[in-house]
C-alpha cells in the first residue's frame, strides 16, 4: 500500500527522534526514494537537533499535525516502548506502510488491539527486529530452508546483555508508573526469541515453562534474567535464556547471542557474541547504548567491537544490520521489494510468548499456548 508522490518518491514521517529514530531518519536522507522527511518528538531540543542534522522538511511536537501533512506516505514509530499505541493507531488511519519499533505495546491487550487495527486496515506494517538482518542469520535461514541439517529437533539460545540497557530504559519511566512489563524478556529477550521463532518458521509453541531471578536488578523494578523451555507443536524443544544484569564494564556494549540448532542430519552452531574483534585501551570506550543522555557509571576499557545491535559508526555513517534493515524497508515501501522483516503478527506473537514466559516464572507452572491477551494480562496481574 505504497503512496507515491508526484515526483516518484515517498514522504516519510518519523515519530520519535531518540537514538533509533535518529538513525533511521538520517538513513532516510541518504535514500533517493525518500523525497520528503517529517519529524515529531515531544522533547523540543531532541527534535531541533535532528531537524538540523537531517535538514528535515517539517518538524513538530504534535503527532496529529505531522500525520495530517499530505506528503506522508510512510511512517516510522520510534517512541519509547511504553508510548507506541497512540501513534500507531493514528498512523494506521492513514493506510500507509508502517515501521514500528518493537514491541507493538507493553500491554498484551493493547498489543492485540493494535494488531487488530493493522489487520482491519490491511496496512503493511513491519516490526523492528534488527538482528534478522545480520548476514549470518540470513545464511542460516536459507540453509534451514534447503534442509541441510534435516528436520530440526532442538534449539538452544543464550543472550547476555550489559546492565546499561535496563538502567537506561527504566530511568525514563516515571516513579509512579508501573514497571512490571519492562522485563528482560519483553524488552530484550524478544530479539533472541524472534530469531529462534523465525528460524523455526512453520512451527507453533504449545507450552512454555520458565524461571526468573531478580537479585541484582530487583531494586529498580525488573528481573535479572529468565530461562525457559518451549515445546513446539511437532515436538521440537526450544530453550532460551536472557540475562541483562551483566556489569556495565562487561566488554559487550549491548548484546551477545549464541544459538545452537540440532537436526536429524546435522547441526548449526552460531556464535554472535562479537568476540572476534576485541579492543582494549587505557582510554574509556563509548557506552554503546545511548538513550536520552544516559552515561555508564564507570569507564569501559575493553570492548567487543560490533556488539551494539544497530551497527557501528565509521566516517560519520552507520554500518551494520540497522542500515540494511532500514534501507531494505525503504525498498519495500518504494518499490515493493519482498523483505524478511518481522510482520505485525510476528510482533504480537513475540510479545505474547515473552509475557507467557514471565507468567510461568511468576506462577512456577507451565503455561499452555496459545493464550489470549486478556487471560495473560489477568494472570500477570494476579486476578
């Protein structure tokens, strides 16, 4: 449902001009198919800075004002995780392609409402799961399509994350706002879960059993980590672990992932921990994760180069999976190119499954799947 402008290009609205919105807006200015750029952010200084850096055609702190512009032919939603629902529903009314940073919502009922609105409007909406665009995962996906390890029987994933992510994420939440949904699974484990579900395409989970711990990050309102086991409808067992409580001095700037896939005739072992390029210096290294001015409490002197999920800056330009994810979406919007982006259905399912892990960890019992959004929310609240 691409809306082409008279000059053969698409006008793009970016709602949310923080770290990720900034990256995608700057990439839009490089892409010849994006002929008009409009920006929106509630923080005036953040908005003005990106407006100047991208020479944006229009900038406002009012979402409705931006979406009312006749040039808008596609929309990126890059607000904070807790603030996705309203701009998504407003953008859906335009019927134009959407790129939505994960998750659709942090509340399963609201996620279901957003997904239903997207379906009802038949909008081409994708969700930001950047790791799909690392070359190694694309290659593994094709090897699985080709049946090169036979039928998959078992998948194991392990994700380690620097503590900067939860500390930066939760510091933006008002003291009186709920934090129970901002768990390592919902905010970050969703990436490794999406990767595994994407590689297991065609199978559906029928049960999940999980456990969590909160000895380190409990005081700020979240869990340290969660481990769980999914049983799929064909008997495949998928186990995963996410821990985002590693010290801020941990050399991984953000994310390190390992995936093992065993089949009846072979195995694929993926190490995406970024330990192949290590920098050690007397000079403190960048935090990697930078959100609304967050700074790590101590200097980092060793860095796993490449462990910042979006990619890395060289000569003023971003290189890495977020560039490929974003420009590939521009090609999808402007020219109808098929792409491997996560769909809105994938995004909603990922939220349900991560929250089902949290529910199982809370109750100490397996959770049958599928589970409705209403039932999931009620049980998480203890109703």
